[in-house]
């Protein structure tokens, strides 16, 4: 059975066994001090994420992207037993872009907020934790840059991760 999102990619070659999928963790916004035992997803601090996508092919690559929120602007929306179901997402949470040969783009905290909330935030924003899912019939280069600062403002942490592709099978195993 095909997922309705895959139709947004357009025609997929009949011989294709699958698509390349990437799952990038997103951590954005400010997590304040909490006086309860259950801090929503992260220690107190200010977080930012940037996801870089490059098409290292010599053909244009249609790319499907969708944001799966777990914590949205401080509100926990998918803590067990609750789940985020992509079939119920607002249209703005799903998009298809066309990356030209050797072209690149990025999604940062502002873009993720636009996809989740419908507009870019102003001022400090509460913690958002999500998964940016990226799907293409062509293998892509996907990297993620994470930065974090303690609430005191003393110091900064930066980490870069390269996200490996996973095969999203179009058919069941025989």
C-alpha cells in the first residue's frame, strides 16, 4: 500500500524497489527551568538546528519533506502513548521541492516553525522537538548542525551529524 505523501513526488519508475528516506531530529527554542520532575524533552538551555540537503546527482531531484512534531512550542504532542500521525498533518507540514543538479537547501528553526505553526516566530520561542523526514527517489547528502547554549549564556555546544539514507520499500518482501 502506498502512503498518500508519496503521490506528491510524482511518477516513480516502476522498476524502483524503494525510495531514499532520511530522518533528522530537530531541537529548537528555549527550555526554561522547570520545577516539576518532568522536563519536556531537554535540559534548560537554548537550542537551534539546521538541516542541510544537497542533491549530488546530475538530474533534478524531487524531494518530499514533512515535519513530525513531538513537542510543539512547549506543548508535548507525542509522548507515549500518544503518537504523531502524518496522515492527520496540516498541508503546511508537508512540501515537495525540486533540487537542481548539485543544488542545495536548508531548513532551520524558523522554517520548521513556519511548517508547524503557519508563520515564523517572533522573539524567544518555547522548545520544539520534531523529526524532519526527507524522501527522494535519488540519494541525497543530508547533514544536521545542532547548537546549544545554557540559559546563563556561558558557552556554546555545536555538533554536526551526517544522516545516512534508509531504503523506504515500495513493495512488500516476496
